[in-house]
C-alpha cells in the first residue's frame, strides 16, 4: 500500500531535516509516528499525503490517502462541504434530482447516490448533527474542526488515513470517540500523536530522528520498555567508559611518577660518576624527550576515551541531564487556600453552571478540573486566581503565590532573549555564570542564550519556564496548569511530568490527557457541568 525507501527532506535553505527513512505500511496497519518536536513528523505525513516532495528517495503508494492536518487556519474560508471534498458531488446530486440531468453532473456524482446519507451518519457519529455543510470552517471551534476532518474518514472510507495530532483539540468525550474509532476501523492508520492513551491503541511505533526511522513492533508501552532496556545498556556503557577513563588517568600518573623516580636515580648516579657535562645534557634531553613521548601516548589514549564518553553521554535522554531542585512551598500542607460558597458566573444573563459551586482547595492538594469544552474551566481558574469575581456567592482566598501556566507558556516574554528571560526570575541575586549553569541544565547551551523567546518551540518554552521557576528562590504555593501538554512532544511531556512530581505545593490541572493526570498523581477531580 505504502512504501518509503531512503526518503530525506531538506528545508529550502538546504538544512537537512531527516534522511534514511524506510517504512512499509500494509492493509489494516495502525502505526504511530513519534519523535522530538521539530524532527519532521508533520513534514513526513505531508510527503505521504503528496503535499510536499521529498528531497531524495522513493515514495510508492497505490491508494489515495486521506489526510487530517494538525493546523486548520488555512481552511477557515472554506465551507465544511468543501473541506470534506463532497461539495461538487452534493451539488451534482441536487441538480440531477431537480431535473438537470447532464453528463457533467453524472460524472461529478460518480454514481455515489448514498453520499448524503453517509455524510449525515458521519457527522452524527462525531456529534456534528447541528452543523450546516454550507457553514464556513471559521465558525467552528478547534474541536469541531477536528471532528469535521475525522468525519471525512467515514465518508470516504480510504484504505489509508494520515492523522496529525488528532486528539489535540478534542475534549474528553471527543477523545473517547476517537479511541473507539481507532480500535474499530479497518482503515490503515499512520498517526502523529503525543497522546499516550491513543498511542497504546496502535500496533507499531516508529521513532523519527534526523538520522532516520526506527521501527518498534508493538504499542507505546512496548516502546517505552524497549527504550528503557536501551537506556539501561547506554548507562552501563557510560559507567564502563567512566571506569576506563579513570584507570587510564591512573596509569598515566603511575607511569610518569615511575619515570620521574628512574630519572632522579639516573641523575644522582651521573653526578657521582663525574660524567662530562655535554654527555649529561644529552642524557637529560633524551630523558625529557622520553617523558614527553610517554605523556603523549597516555594523553592520546585518554583523549580517545574522553571523546567516546562524551558521545555516549550525548545519547542520554534529555530528562536524565536535568536537575530541577524545586524548593518546597512555604505553606504547611492542609492549610485552606480557597473556599467557594454558592459561586456562579455569567457572561450575559444566563448563569454558566447549572448548580452553584461549593468546594475548598487545601495546600498540597493535586486537583484536576474536568468538563466539556465550554463548561467554564478557564473561567473557574480565573476565579481561583482572583482575576475574576463571581456574580453570585462568596469566595474566601488566602494570600498565596500562584503561577498560571497555559498551553502556550505565555509566562515567557516573547520580547526577551533566553538569558534575559532567565534573569527576570533572578530574585536571589545569582551570579551570571550560575544562571548560565541553570540554563545549561535545561538544555539551553551557549548558542541558545541570545535566541529570541518568540522563536522557541512549545517544548523549549516549557523548559525555559521550568528553568525560570528553579532560578527563583521560593517555589510558588500554587501551580495552575491549563492544557499544558497540548503543544509538547512525548519527551517534553515526560520532562514536565518529572518536574511537577518533584514540586510539593498545590497543583490544579486542566487536561484531557488522562496519562498525564495519572502520572502527576492527581488526588481528586472537580467536574463542571453545562446547562
């Protein structure tokens, strides 16, 4: 069905994105495509979708793939029918039904008399029964746009579907529908996703890097186990190489000390024997040359081992290179931080929630805010943080230091450079070299310090934000995360998860990522209902 051989892609400026990509997709295969942000996963999907041409290699595909993109802005001016590629067919069928029977209309319809019924059934399945096919895409939410594209799979029944982060904009209900669809469909799938629950429904994981594609024959849990085996082997290699380097340095020291003792003995004998000065100088030069040669041999060995060790360490997962070091919140665990009594809110005359809210938040708790899109999760966050006041009811809030982290990590100031951003959090008067050491821990090397923050990827913004929080002397009392994993790859989600698990203060999370909620040890849930 699909065969990629030695595919590579370079940007228009000739910078290589990836090379040596080999992949074969057969009927009913369900394949996950994972890799770090910026490695080219979406680009590879676009190559398969024939929206981009590879720089080198062969692409053989004997089916017409159906493509669900990650970004929808370019479709905003189109109607839903146009996006679903059914506009011409529906128009032709309507023309025929009212008596305009022409060859052109029959050709456009292609004898597909069930197109309208299939379309309605697909829209109903994806909870879009109230949308009009003549609507412009710009009138829909992000989740609705995703559902429109997913409905196209049921309408067209392709042999191969390409899905780029399909769960990103979906609420919990939408994700459950997507999971059920993936399990039941016979369509072959090639899916880019960081949703670990979704990835576990696929039977093969392919990891893309600049050097090519590695295929793991199993779901995401299987992939994680295999990577752990690889990382354990890598750590053993590093440990062995560190021992080899230590022994090589010891041998060098012992050899030089032994040479110095022999030279001292020889010099003592020469002075007693009354040897001519010219001969003594020659022997001294010979000894120095011998020492230099001996040191050179050992230095070369040490240099080779050091280079090998450096190369091994560079292969370590980024998570293993980081040190978070968060301080504890100054508030004792169990202190009541927030109390809502009969609280409700409205943006017009109608109240947001069918029942007024009554709850408390205590220091050290880990809470998930859940609800469908439009249920008021962001509004509740603003009430908790104090940027909104309730329309009814009362709120009691204890003074505390809170940090709000949204999915765009807008805590980062786009007008600053990376080092300047880190400096903004330097309330404890760290020296410049100490700030740069912290930046290095979070994978911002010397080449990154003058990089403008507005060009950072989602993962880079997240890492810089974590670095800034560790530069501050005192951890915040409360951290509020609003869909924090939406723009992160799996590796950066793991980095965020580790940081959050090290944090000991109060945590409030809005997320549709069940795996993230589970791994950050959420203790209870506040569920918001809609009118």
